[in-house]
C-alpha cells in the first residue's frame, strides 16, 4: 500500500445510508460487517452476486441479512465455535441453505456447537477444512489461512481469510489473539485495504507488528453497544487509529459496508453516522472519571467520581457489573467538579447525589468482579476490576 | 424438588465464564462462584431449584460428560471431512 489516501475514503464521510444497502455496482466486491450486537457476522458479495457469510453472530441475524437482501448463500464460514460467532449458525444453515461450510475443525462441548454439527451431518452441505487453500467466490478469491493445530484457547484457532479482488484486499481473523496473529504473520500476509479488528477490538487482538505488516487503510471493529467485555479496548483503538485512515465500529455505525474495486479504490456506507444529530458528546480527559465499589460493606455501593474541574453531565451513562446488572443514570444526572455520586445496589429514592439500582440482592461479587461505565455513545469512560 | 443441569463453558474472559445450557441459553457467571481452575470446554453439572435458579456454588465439573461431547464432536468432524473435495475450490 502506498499510504495514499484513496478517493473512496473521502466519500465515506458523507456516504452513510439508513436504508437497505445500495445496489452493487458492476465490478465491485462488497463486504458488510453486520450490526449483530456483541458478535461477528460478515457478508461478502462478489460482483457476480455470489454470497458468503463469515460467522453468524450470537443469534440468527435474520433482520440484518434481510436488510441486505440475502437469499441463499454459497458459503458459510465459522471462524471458531464460540457462541458469539456460531450462536446464529444453525438458523443460517436452515434458512439460507449454503452449498459449502468451512470451519476450523476444532470440537467444542456446547449445545450450540452440537446443533450445528447435527444439522451439517443430516444435510448435503459440502464441508471444507480450513487448510491453506483458495476458494473462488465468483471473481473474488478467498485465501484461507489455516489456524495452528494446537492452541491454548479456541480464539487462537480462528480461521483467517484474505479476501482478494485485484488490488482490493480485506483480512478477517475471527477472534485470533496475538499468538495466532504471529502464526498468520509467519504464513505471509499482504498489506490490506480493510482489516477486521481481531477479537472485537480487544487489546490481545492487535500488535504493532501486526499493523506494520498488514498496513490497513480502514479498520472495522465488530462489537455490541455497552458490551460486557469493554470492547473495543482503548489502547487497541489508539493503535488502530494511529495505523489506519479511519476506524469504523458496528456499535456506533451499525452495519458497515465497504465496496471495493479491482484497482483498490473503495467506498464506505454505514447504517448510521457515529454521532447522531443532537446526540450529546462529552470529551473527557484520561482518568477524568473513576468508579470504585465496596462489595463487602454492609451497604453495598459504587462510587463514581468526577476528577475534572467542571460539572459533568452523566445522564444516560450506564454502570454495570461483569454479569450485566446495570444502572442507567437519569437524563438530568450530573456530578459536581472534583466530587462523587454514590450508586447503592438496593432500593431508595434518588436525590441527585445518591442513586439506587433497586436490586433485590447484592450486585457486586465479593470474590472478584468489575464495574464499568459507558457513556451515551457506548464508549467506556471508567472501569474498576478487583 | 431440585434437579441438575449441564452447562458447558463456552469461554472465559475477565474472570467471567459464559456458560451454555442444553437449550443453548447463555449465562454469564463470575468464575469466583464456580469450581477452581475451570477451563473453556469443560462441562458443569449444576443443581437447579424448582424456580430454575442455578446453585453455582454447588456446581461440579462433569469430566465424563465433557469427554463424551468431545468424542461425539470429533466423530462428526471426521465424518464431515470425507465430504471435502480437497484443494482449491470454485464455489
């Protein structure tokens, strides 16, 4: 990649659309990162209309697929068998009757996985192993990157795919963490136009070496709003923003569609702009907000502090524990400068300084838990782990 | 009357396990409430009361069920591999 700013990127600033995807232009490959919440589902459409789906989200993404006019599929790929990637797979196989199915061939013990395998066995779908091979999706080449035979986690056995259409290239690596990214680097990778942030933008899904080799122009993070894992990680986002011309996120932009031409130019459409008109955005200094919880105190509470010199509007912000017990601050909520508000786990009447989650039982786990706060755009603003 | 139910460990992140029951329902549980040294892919047997509330503190790892599921999955994979035409493929 030359580093030149491709014409398509400039168009992207104005090219978001709320409705169904625009018709595919002749001679373009189309990648759509579907907004399926906290999970992955990526649609690839060749110029000839051939369709492949990489992962199927946590649940059958019927609505998202309908938005893009998807009928039958030619190929379905399960990068690895975690539920946020194959949760919707059985539904996809039943409803969209793909002719080919490819996965990493690594067994899992969940019922979700068992349902998928049972369906495949009784179907006539052609199974493909994730060996180093090329699949022709019309005039688009899908170069399969085989995962390592052994790994400590299923993430590090994700199937990798290089989507190639002339000079336009996209790289998809499921939830591969740095160990597998190093394995992919050893296989040999080209620079790419589009990089899917591995592992939903987690810190363990990227490294400086990874970005120095792949040299993406665009990075897309597939993650859910206010997800329990704090994806994408702030440090990872900084790496992506430093390396690429633009970073798109399904939690902020909804569906992200990239249409690429053979000469490497491309155009981007998103389901919504990152900040909707009228949506309040607050620019926070690093460490301006902190949260702390006291799980073993007789009156369980979380303390949220504004370390800034100005009053902070926190209406609509969400405070959650690790298993999604959540509290949403009222619209008018503020925290005075250099001051705190308290969020009690139990019931009570809020007075602007003290808030109540109304939980019938303790929220914060004594043995270890974490508290996380998202702003109204789904950005993590504070986190506390113990 | 309480019963017991299987939950498979789909994955563990940030000291929280995502468990999947036999009806594909997903539950997040802090690992501090589950048996020590729990690993991805293990299967738990968990007491569940009449209201359907799981007693995570009494959960135990069901090694035999985990192995049974792994063997069944490996057999399915081997059977499916026989459908693979091999090499590069035109879809």
